[in-house]
C-alpha cells in the first residue's frame, strides 16, 4: 500500500507557470517513535492536504499554489 509522506508546495503568481515557481514549501511526516501515535494512510493524506489548504489560504489572491504529494510503498521480498 502506498503511504503519503511528503508534500512539496510550489508558490507562484496567479495565472503563472507552477513549473517556474521560485518558492517551495516542503511538509513531511516523520515516522512515529516507539510508543507514539502513528497515522494511517487516510490520516496522512488528510494532514498533507490540510497543509496545502492552509498555505493557500494564508496567501494573497495574487499568489497561487500547487502541491505534489510523494507516496512511498514498502514491499516485502521473500
């Protein structure tokens, strides 16, 4: 199963090209330490989507955002 673990948010001028963004914000979810709460896949995705919404909402209307979520998958080899 693929697990969301990082989000890169490009911030650019509204109507501009997100590929030419000069400002990036990276949000990552670290692995839970022993005995600490861990998030399931849906919770991880919700946290990263919330971060994107929060950054977008904090900006003026002259700026826009685009997020790229990185997923990881663990495969057991026998």
